[in-house]
C-alpha cells in the first residue's frame, strides 16, 4: 500500500522493485492524494488499485481499509526494495515471531559517508531504545490489517511523526518487532 501525491518520478522505481521480488504481494494499493501529474496513470498501468487518499495518515488509513490481504505493508513512494528477497524474508520473520506490526532498518540509496553513518546510527538508536520508546518509519511499516483496525489506525490529527505515535500506541496493544 503506497501513499502518493505527485509521485510520477518515484512511483515507477518502487513498483519495479516490488515486481522484482521473489514473493509477490496479493495486491498493490495506491492511496493517492489528488495528484496533478501522472501518478494515477502510472499506478494503473502497473496493475495497482488506486483509491482516494490523503496525506499521510488519512492515505494510509484509506489504503488499509481498501486492502483485502491479512497484512498491509505501508510504503512511501520514494522507497525502493533493493533486496529481491525483502518481502519473502520479511513475511517469514513476521509469521515466525508472530508480530502484529514491524518496522525496518533505514538504508540510504546513495550519498556519502555522512549518509551511511547517520543511517547506521539511526538504526542502532531505534533498536537500542525500542524497549522504552518504539519508532516506526512510516515509509515502511508492516501490520496485520485486523490489528491496524483494532488500534484505530494512524491518528489523522497528527501531521508530523504520526508514524512514531502509531508505533508507541500499537506496541501497547500488540507484538512489535
């Protein structure tokens, strides 16, 4: 499930990496916030189901509501899955650990040593403080759809760090990893 707003540049790259996965998703939903470019056309040409969206919490909630699968993987359009086994490995791990929701390490797609170090540091920080305060980067969160509904989805009144608030609230109600 991808939230979009004028993402004609990034969306094709994400969809290409999804199509290259060893495990294919049941469906790809694009919750679009009234794009004025070719985002919707690109999504439909790539077999995505396009639904009305919003930014960002409303889009995620509307996309999850439209989903039919047991799990929903929330993406921002500027993400790329560089490991062809990402979905396969992720789903095995989530099922094995019986997680209700999960987040992932952040890796820069390009950049210098500063980008590499800052992303490495962020990943270590998030893992270190996870027992005390959960983080989940909204660009890549996996959740059981029924669990997402049970916790009330993303808080649409929050306009910044809604993903972290979601992680803290969801952690109180389920299993986080």
